[in-house]
C-alpha cells in the first residue's frame, strides 16, 4: 500500500510554490493586467491549493527530471491543465508509428505514405529515452513507473523506486512512490484507467500498485510473504474515493477457480484466497458496479455517478482485427475511451485518465505485424475520440509508448506497396534476397519465426505463394527467440493542450510525469 503524501508545511508555502509563476506583478500597467486576465487566460489558469510533494521527491532520478522540465518551463509557466489524458501504445516505437500510419491510410483506401495518424497531428512532439535503472532495453513495468511516478526503477518492478530487488517482497520497504493518479485523488480529481490488456498488467497497474514483481497479478505466488497482490491492491486502493472508472481485460486475477467465469462457463481464475474481488468492488457502495460484456457496457449510463469496474475478458481483450460485427463480447478502445471521458468529465475539479493500447506489444512479441498495426490504428481512433470530447484549452493530451520493438521496415518497396506485403519494386516485380526468395517489407530482428537452435540445414521459408497480408501471418525473424523482444531506441511523444509545449527535444521518460504534474498543478515544486 502506498504511503500518504507529504504536503508542504503550510498552506501559504504550498500556494507560493505551486502558483508563484502565475501571480501578476503589482506594478504592472492596468492595460497589461487586463490583457493577461482575458477570458481565455482566466479560464485556463489554475491555482491548486492542494498540490503535493510526493514521497519520491528526494530520489535523484526525480530531482533531475524535475529540474529539466523546470528549465524548459521557464519562470512564467503556469499550470493550466484541468484534465490530463495519457495514451500509451505499449510497444509503439517509431517503426510501429510509421508502419501504422501507412497501414491505417491503406485500410481507408488512401495513400498510406502521406497519411497522418491523429496522434501525428498534435502540435508538440519529442523523443523519449526508455532505458530503466538496470537495463538498456526496458520492460513495461519500469517504464510505466517512470511515466506515472517520475523515477526510473528496475525492470519487472512496479510503482517502486530503484532500491527494490526484483521478486523480494521485503525489499519494497522504504521504496514507495506516489503516482500521479494518487496525487489527483488526494486533490479531489476523478481518475480512470482504460486498457486492452489485463487491468493488472504492467502499464495500468502502475497507476495504483506497488509490487516487487509485476507478475504478482493475483495471490498464487505470494504465499505468506505479507505482500499484497496487484488485483487486491486495485480493490483496496486507498487514494481519495478511488477510481471512478476502470475498463479493460483481466477478470482472472480477481476471481478464484471455484466459481465459473460469467461468459466462458469455465473456472474463472486461480486466486488461492477463494475471494471474488469483483464482489468486493460492488460492496463498496450502491454506486459501484461490475460489468463484463458488451451488453453490460451498453446498459451503463456513464453520464452518472456510477463507479464502474469493467473486465471484458478472462485475460487480455481481443485484438482489434479479431472483433467482428456479430461478436457481442466487448467494446472497442475508442468506445471505452468515450465512456471514461464521459464519466470523468462530471467532476468540475478535473480528472486524470490513462488509456493503453496494450495489445500492440503482444502482436509484436508474436512477430504478428498485422495485429500490432491493427491495434495501433485502434489506439489512434481512441485519440481522435478524446480530441473530439475534450477542450484543447483545458485538457493536456500526451500520446507515447513505453518502449519499442524490433520490427523493421526495409527493402525498397515501391510507393503504395501493401505495408504487409512482399517487397515489390513495381507491378509484377517482386524483390528477391540472395537466396532467390521474396521477402516482406516488415520483419523482426528476433522472434518466433527464425531458425531454431540446432536445426540442420535451416533455410528461410519461401514466401512466393504465401499471403503475407493475412492477419495470421507471422513475419520472418533473423534470430530465433521464444518470444520477440523489446527494442531500446527512443520512442515518440506527441502532445496537445495546456503544458504540451514542455514536450520537445529528447527527454527522459520520467520527465513525462513532471510535465503532467507541472501542467496540472498537482505536483508542488520549489522553483
């Protein structure tokens, strides 16, 4: 359980730290004052008296990132973001954005190369450095912690500082952090999570959980260690009045095997405490409700005070390409995003929302570019939905990735060549490698489709008669791995709204927390 926030010693000092940059000099001419207090400026500027200093504020990663953001902000910067929405495309590196752009355009019958994703239309951008405290190429738990708590930490650990030892429950003592979501709840804002992955998976879990292992999603591996599993931490989350809305996959970690899943009719989960945590959610108040399918989603009035836990699959939600017109199982990511914004917008104080396209990553791990790009397009549709529903003067929107993948785009294909197809220089002109066989534009540096170790006379498959545009096709990989790995290059960051101008240049990933915290006024800084 996370510790309480360390507030500044007095309301006067706190207000000074949080709002000094927005105070009007007493000597300013009247005309200047009038100009600075125009309707637009007055509407945008925030003075949050409940800004807080999180408990990780003394961490060296935290202070370095805070200083970098402060330098970009300058002395005149004022918090103006009433709301913050962070979109994370899990595994959505530069090559995924590029291929996703071409894919989305081609799917619409347009010129893919010149097409622009909605995320690419946001006016500010940067590159984010994704290494973790102990790895050149990071995982999703450490990178999510960086973005949501402002510190770098060890890979495979969640919501804790770098002093924690992976898998060591006791080592978490003294390593706690306060996420932006906890700061928001303490300040009276509403909070929500949307993900196509399990809600207990690394990225969404970083909003509320602390765990020496990201794998402790349920209690099966904890024994009598005294540590609390991630699903239980969501239900018991002590911040403010708790999440207003949580929508995604992953019923399994919340349920024991002694009950049947409401959709599949099979054992629901594997909790050893035999607790159904969805019952615990509903028991919190008459407003708390649990839904698990499209029918439940359609029946919910999100423009009400309802508090929704929606878990639409036993594990991860379906890939976008696997949803069909007649499949009644689950809503789209854009629909989930619309629902979340509708619910959270009821709070006049504002809100903080995380939206994750979690299955981009899973498609890449399977060297299945079609599904990875399908989910990239789905995330972009969710970004478009958010832009439609929010006011650019009061909502900071950031779109980024936690890390990249090893997918490459290569081979001199002609303009307009199907991004999922084989490389062709022109009509009827398939390119061929030195082995005389055609190859695809998209490939992977490692993955499940390479030559297995010890395999004699290993030869690359001849793709001449293979439909590489089929969603079930797995791109070829150079090095055989049981699962394709993450990649370590910088990832893009796109931003719009108040504070978006702080997203520029090459930034440390944990600076994203400080951009959101400074723009919203939720974090107190002594500049």
